[in-house]
C-alpha cells in the first residue's frame, strides 16, 4: 500500500470521525429541545432561543442520515431514532385534514384574523405624490368582501389620508356594527381591533406596548355567548434579510447582534404577556377563542403554554405547513387560533393568495358542540 493511499485513508477516517461527532452532537441537541418543549423546565430567553431551532436540528438529522446511508448505513439509524422521538411535535408542523362536508352546517361561524401591517402606510408616505398603494386598495377590498362575521386585526390603522385608511367606517357600513379597539379614544389609531356583525355585549383591552396588546370581546351569537381574545404579542422586530444585504463583515456582525438582541427582548416580553392572556381565558364565563399574531413559532414557551390550555385550530383542521409570515424567513407559522374544547373546529385556512401584508390572513370555522 502506497504512502499516498495510507494518507488518504487516514484523512477519510478523520473526516468520518468529525462528521460522526457532529451527528452525535446534533442528536443530543435535538433531545434537549424535546425536553425543553415537553417539560418547560426553564422559561429563560436562552431556552426559547434553543427551542425555535428545532426545524434546523431536524434538517441536520436528515442530511447526516442521508450521508451515512451511502457510507455507513447503520449510523443513519441515529437520525431515524432522533426523528421518531419527535413524533409528538409533527402535528404542529404539518397538518393533513380534508375540509369537512358539513363545514357550513347550522350554527357554524367563521373568524378571520389578519395582521394588516398598517395597510401599507409606509408605501403611501414613500410615494412623493402620496397616491393610494395598489396593494392597500386590494387588501381593503378583500377584507370588506370577505364574509366572516367576526374579524380580528393586528396593526390595524385608522387615518384620514385616503379612503383605504378609513377602514373602521367602511367596515361599519359593510355590516360590522360592533367593534372593540385597543386604543378606543385615539382619533388616528394603530393597534389591535375586533369587528363583529354579532352584538358585542362586553369588552376590554390590555396594552402591552404601543400597538401590541390584547382586546377581548364577549360576542352574542344567537342564544349563545362566546369570548374572542384578539392578541398581538411583542413583535420580533427583526429583519433577517438585512444580515445578508450587508457587504462587510462588520456590518454582518452588527446586524446579527441586533437580531439576537431583538429576539432576546421579544422572548422575555412575550413570556410575561402570555400570562395576561392565560388570566383572561381563566376568567371567561364563556367558551373562548384566542386568535392573533403571537410572534412565536410552534416550538416556543408561549405556544406550548397556550396549547396546554386550548387546542390549536391548525393542528386539528389545517392543511400543509400553514406558514403565515410573508417575509424572510417565511417558513414559520406565528399567526394562530386556539379554541375552547366546547367548540368543534370545522376548517382552518391560511389565505396565501393575499400577499399585500407581511402576514397572511388566517381563518377558522367553528360551531359550538
């Protein structure tokens, strides 16, 4: 055997050893995430940071498993074991449900939730002529035409700049006579808003920060009353695309540090805010639906805490991955609806055909059992 062959074999051995060490590390890291999500032993922001990386860990297990499949097949079983142990998290990742034939049965109603991103206000001011953005007009027309009797909005804006920004009046003329706002006394309004064709017999609000907050409404539907909790938890405040747009390493480091700081602040804020939501659920004398922009993925403290109280509509009646973010990184679901077990969820949709906000609208259809 030549010296070159021996050196090649030695380097190949070192390479395989390093990859196997990486594989073991990813495997135990994935088990740590399962433990953090399943038991919630710590709600520290660092634990939250680890939990949201689960899809990356899964992807690494798949790629490493495929690598060993063609070199050392028995080692690929480590990936299989790691993926199988996470089976209980698959329903919150991918849903396979056919629309029910009785989705329009008597007593059923739809609830639409939409982060409208202030109806494209920044585009209006970016235009030197201050013309109505096409996306704003299409978004507002779609909202008015949609037939859901209860509509919940986040980053809802009311202004006098143009008709598309006068959505509160337009919704009222369209039959949504009842409403509740996060800042009801402000003339120009940005925040959480709920509109209903059914009577709102009681309501309340809780401000988290600026336009982030919670509006709860007790809505009378026929002989029944339900509580709808419309929330917008602390925003992530990050723009991943900015990191990749930087030309210099110093700029990349600065943007990355900014993203991590925003994530840390967001995790800490939302873990306090979710307790306010939990208290509102516990105090409700009526069946509850919690909807809105949670700014948390399905592998998070907030999602897990709410899921332990209420089922998730996407998991029980959704389709596909259900991604709701319409900007980078896109492949996440942060808009949700959780519902009281006294309801039956008939269908849940993400309206990905409405690309005019940085979120897609979500809609659940329910009936009281």
